[in-house]
C-alpha cells in the first residue's frame, strides 16, 4: 500500500532553513523604503547649504536618530544579502569563516558609523 504524504511532510529542515533570512530581507527592504525617501529628501535640502548647516542639521535629535536607524538597517540588509550569496556559492571550509567575517564586517561598519555620528552630534571634529 502506498503512503500519501502531505506537502508539509515532504519539506525537510534544509528547505525551511532560509525562511528567517528571507523574511528579514523583505522586512528590511520595506523599512528602507521610507528611510531612503527621507534620506533623499534630506540630501536635496542640504545640497549647497554648506558644512555649518549640515552640522546643525545632524545635531537635531530626530535627524540623528533617523540617520542612525537608516545606517543600521542598511548594514543589516547588506549582511543578510551577503549571507545568502556566501551560503549559495561558497562551499567547503571557507564558507563558515566567510560568514563570520561578513557578520564582523557589518558590526565593524556600524560601530564606525555610529561613532562618527555621535562625534558629529557632540560637535567633535574628526580629522584636520
């Protein structure tokens, strides 16, 4: 006698593995739409205003918060996308190491960007 399987029984654990990443990529994309539009609007408004005006703009809490949120979600989206590429195309012993380096790079970029943003908000000049 033949056993009938429901579609759920035919899906193994490996077929469900990427669901979290897929959903996270979609959510980060959706969140980046209004943040990207805000960034474009802010960029057009700041164009030609000079460094002093830009420094005053970034010191406003709402602008600094939205900029930090945009940076964080953009970097998270980048790490997720690179993870999919690494998992799909790098097989063997280099895969896990590259995944760790990808995550480390994402965190490092976020920390540098956050430190620069905090310095700008505090009025600390970086460089000469």
